[in-house]
């Protein structure tokens, strides 16, 4: 078995979205989202899974905003403490 490192988990294309629910009983739930993309600093957003779903700050890349919004819809229906997903953007 090969040794894996955190470098192996860095995206070479696409993006990894890591949602972490903030502490508290917020209704609607609030998440911190770290967006990992190749050759870029990690982008951190706050997402409120209400109606409507809100992102702060609003990402300049509309593909990131669309992907975060879609994933937030799933968390709105079924809240979790953490969600990690990979998307081609």
C-alpha cells in the first residue's frame, strides 16, 4: 500500500467542498464552507441554509456559487455536522 499524504488529497482539477456546521442550534443551519481548488488559496464562505440560501461573501466564480448552492440545498433538507463533496467546475 502506498503512503498517502494530504498533498495527495489536493485537487488537480475541479474543487473539493468542505461544509462544517457552525456550533449552535441556528435555524436555518449555518455552515462554513472551504473550497479547495488547484493552484489557488482555499476560499472560505459562510452559508445560511434558509429560504433563500445565502452565501457570504458571494464567490466571484459563478460555478463555485452554483455548486455551493446546490450542495446547501441537500443540507437544508437533511442537515449534517459535516459534508465533503468533489465537483467538476
